[in-house]
C-alpha cells in the first residue's frame, strides 16, 4: 500500500533509538523527510546515517537537544521546514514508590510526558490546518489502559495527555481540515526502557531480571516482546493519507496482553 506520504516532513522526537527510531525508519521508508531529535549526539548521528542509507531520496536532519525543554523544542522547530507529521515521544520517568516522589519529580514527569507534547501540538497544528494535512501521533504507554504500580509517574503524566488529546482531537476545525491526533500505546517492547522497567521490578521482587522478563513474556499471548520495526509500521499507517478518518483514538499494541474489551 502506498501511504501517500512521499515528500512530507516529519518531526520525530526521541528518535535515536527504540520506538522513536522505529517510527523514523518506517516514515523514511515511505519517502518522508524527517527531523529527528534526541539528547545523545553520537547515537543520533548513527541513526541519521542508517536512515539516509535506507532511503537516499529522503532528507534527514538532526537536532541534538532535550525536547522536554523550551530551548530544545525551539531548536527542533527552527530546523524543520514545516511539520506535516509530528511524532511525540520522550523517555518515560523512572519506576519507583510514589511515597518517594516529591513535587520536583512530578513536575519533571509532567514536563516530559504531558506538557512537551502539548507544546509541540500547539506549535504545529495551525500550519497543518492551513495546508490541509496533518498527522500527530503521541507515543504514550499501554499503562494508560492497564496501570503498572511501579510506573506511577508515567501513569499519571501520560493519562493527563490522553485526556487532553481526547478533547482537542475532536475539534471540527482540525478534523475537517484532515488533521488528526491519535495516541499509540506500546505494551512490552524490546527497548532500553523495558530493560529499566524489568530491572526495577526485579529489585522490588528480589528476583533476577531474567526471571522477571520470562514472567512478563509469559502473560503476553504472543509470548514475546514487540519490535521497534512493527511499532513503526503501525505508526506510519496512522500517519498515512488513508488514516484521515481516525482521530482521538488510543491504539494499543501489546501482543494481546491487555485483557479488557474496551
């Protein structure tokens, strides 16, 4: 299927590795020009080289910055010629016990996983409306639907973003102009983030990381962790010309782990 994205411009956050990188790879494969942002310069440049090799016809630009800061967002927005596609992504806050988190810890989590996506949506959505095309995908977490006890910071911040998106994504001014906003909720994917979560659970339970990982795979009907490539493929479809009737949705990709109907 031709996703109708050739020549579009995307801003992909936290794209040097993991799920952000998977999304950037899928978009570049469809002929999308990308501005990729991450804090680690070396990993970011290595990813950019991979993307250019994947599709030499696509333009790949890099911004080494912390997207969760005002300065980082300004740097990314200054580089992007325009934003037709916005992939909001940021590393999740650390696991732990809520009794140990002070106000500063909460504010940091909200800045990264709620307020930064909102600021980037605000900065890009009017231009999308004017051009008659826009796709915004927020990478949140399966924990929005099925909270994980040690990820309280993530549960709270990402749920706040989800509530915000539920309202703004349904504004007729946006949807009638072919601008959509959706959330993509990963379950357990084979990323650095999962390694941190497993390590936290192991420390809390007294088990080894390998034991915790085996138990986690055991409750996933697919009996495996997801890959960044398959995550990116779904993200690319959600950004496609064919997905203009999809907005305000929370798309869960978790190998069947969530047991609910809704």
